[in-house]
C-alpha cells in the first residue's frame, strides 16, 4: 500500500518506521502546505498541526483518498469534514489517540463511569501528562475521556485546570520533557480513591494503531472510529 504522511515530525517518522516494517511504501512526506500530489497515495495519514489538518483532510477526501487523522486542536471543523466525506463518498477516521491500549482504556473509562454514575459522593478528575512540545492542552485523549464520562453520568462539561461547577470535570494538563503520554481518571471520596491509568512508554503504540487504521480503511467508504477498527462494539 502506498501511504502519504501528512506531517513528518516525530510521529510521522515513527509511523514511517512501522509502515515500512509492515511492507508499505511511503510516497509522500509532507512538512507544510499542499505542495504534493495526493493521488500518488492509496491512503493518507495526517499527523500535522491544527492549522493544516482541515486542509490536508479535505484535500484527501476531495481526491477520493482515504485519510486517517490523529491531529488534535482542529475539531471545531470536524462536522464539516464528516459532511464533506459523506457528500463525496470518501473514507475518514479521526482518533484523538490511535494506541490500541488507549482505545481499550476509552471503553474501560465508559464502563467505570456507568458503574459510578449513582455514587454522588465521588469527585471525578482527569490528569494528562505530555512532552513539552505538545501544542494543545488538554490533550485530545483527555477530552475523549471526559466525553466518555459525560455520556454516562450527570456531568455536563469539562474545564481545564479549575473546577468552577460540580457539574463539570476538571482536567489538569502537565507538560514535562520526554513523556509520550500518561492519562489518569480519578474518582475520589472521603473514604477511598479509584484510579484508572494508561501510560505510554513510547510513540510506537500510537504509530502502530495509525497504520492498522489506514490498512483497515483502505477500499472502504464512510466515517469511522477506532471502535470500528478494533471491533469494540
């Protein structure tokens, strides 16, 4: 399979290694604007920057190239991409985190939220820790975790750093050198604390998941998630 890498930073380079190991060919390594011919590729993987993601993804869809995106910070235009994909009969997967383990963690988070939903004595909080080069805060993964809790409890929203309402979930974003990503969901009461935690040891898990998603999306049409790729229900 011929893959276009839209974004060739640290994640792009890690994805390249995994893709080559799995027998694929990298035909585009983009580090900027749409100065490439996307039609050289069978599928594209976008790990660019928020300012470029919408343009990269829409260019793929307009040229009938399936596209997988892990770029965060652009989701105010997500529904526009979904509409474009449906209109053009394209193929698209977005995930805040492509790690196979994190996507299992997302499902565990939802199940725990359901179990805790009637236990109002517990306060809920999320902490995420990432490397200092991460451009957005909170992480897309932390937001996905918060959304999973909101779907299954009486919580209404999330907020960064400070909790201003009992109906909201506070997210603490920590930036420290050389941390690929650590996410912790905490339920705390006066008598005990329950934590669930995912710790990434390196970027290989993110890269592997993105390549697996691209393999799965090839020759499909529609808008999908990693739940579809991993058949998580």
